[in-house]
């Protein structure tokens, strides 16, 4: 099994960098949740965050008898041909995972820049 450097996690998933040959591969982040894994650049993670925000705005479960328990909600991903069938609750858990990952990436960048001086 390859080594990883964890970046962020919640009860639903984890974000991490792969370590190969004792070097952390920081050009992409592995996001794993449910039975899904995405290997994304920071820009793709930002795009995913924006797609999640748009999805959350357009969700209308108030008139539905399933009330957020169905798996018929399609969440857009940074890959045009790939949508995820998730519940509304899962959307918010994915949102937390993605936003927490972006926060940690930004914090790491800030600290790296600060420590250069």
C-alpha cells in the first residue's frame, strides 16, 4: 500500500496527497467518499465546490414525498460526463469535505509562503 499525507477528513470522506518514493505528490489531491475517488488539481476542486454550491441552490425537495432521502439527486462533477447520484445529506457532507480541503490547501500555501521569509 502506498503512503499518504492526509489533508482533511470528515465522517463521510478523506482528502490526501499520495507519497511516492518518499516524496509527497502535491500537484493533485485524492478525494475519497462513499465508493468514489477523484484525483483532482486545486482548480478542479474549486470547480467542484462551485458546482456543489449551484446544486445546493437548485435543490427543491420541499414538495417531494421522499424529503431528501432519495438517491435521485444528481450532483455535477468537474468531469462533464460524470454526475453522482446522492442524497441531499450526502451533498452537504461532500460540500464540507471539498471546502475543508480547499481551506487546508490555502492554509498550507499561506504558511509555505510565510515561512520562506
